[in-house]
């Protein structure tokens, strides 16, 4: 029993710091979305600054999908199969579900805000642009090891690296696949969310 607890805690703690930090980053745009996209929001200087921060941190939410590679890494260590099945996989399932969920909810808040100002077809285009920017951000974070703070501390290097990578055919192909997967997943979650949404009664 003691060994079971020791192994469980050891495996769980292998990722706990990473999960807490990445979820903290993922919740920043979600929290900002409740301020930015509320009804009758006043678009003053504070609003625009908050929007820039929202866009800068938004890729951190779908970035969590790439943390699934740590499941493979930890599975290759000397942990027993039961620990992988009952500790590691549930831990990352919860982590990825919550993290990507913050991304989708942020976009839903954005959609509902924009519907009062522009046609629905343009909202689809804006969603596509958001997915593309996030995928580029994910790529820069996972493979070039940039983070959201680098947009402020070394913007020139971030822009130069991004431009160079967008001229590499294999990197463009990888970005295109990730773009499709993120768009597909987000739309599926939106459909599930809409299926459980309570319809308006039409009464004030």
C-alpha cells in the first residue's frame, strides 16, 4: 500500500508544476474575455490594452494540446502500467480538457460579442484567423521555445523567426495540419456546448 501511494504521488508530481503553470497561462485569456466581450463594453484605452494581452496569451490555451507528448515520455519510464492508466492518463486528460476548454469558451465569448456588430460569415473568418495565429504561436512556443513575454522583451527576434519559418514548406505543412485539428476540435466542442445550451424562452 505504501509503495502504491509513493509511486502514485511520484508520477503525479512529475507534471503537477507544469500543469499548474500552463493552466494559469490558459486562464488569462479566459478571464480577460469576460471583461472584453461583455455586453455594452466600452472600447477605451484599457479595453484595447486588455485585447492585446488577450491575443498574446490566447495561444497558451490550445498549446496545452502539445503537452500530450509528456504522456509518451513518462510512459517510457519505469512506472507500472496501472500507474500510467489510473494516474498519468486521467491527470493529462483533465489537464488538456480544461486547458483547451478555456480556449473554446474564450472564442464563444468573442463570437457572442461580435454577432451584434458583424455578419456571421465574418465571425467564421475571425475564428479562422484566431486559430491560425494560435497555431503559429504554438509552433513558436513548442519548437522555437518562445513564450508570450518574448513579444515584449524581444519582438524583433520573434517576428524574424516567424517570417523565416513561414517560408519553410515542411513547417507550413505542420502548421496547416495543426490548424485543421484545432479548428475541428473547437467546432466539435462548440457543437456539444450548443446541444446542452438552454434555449431562450422568448420572455424578458
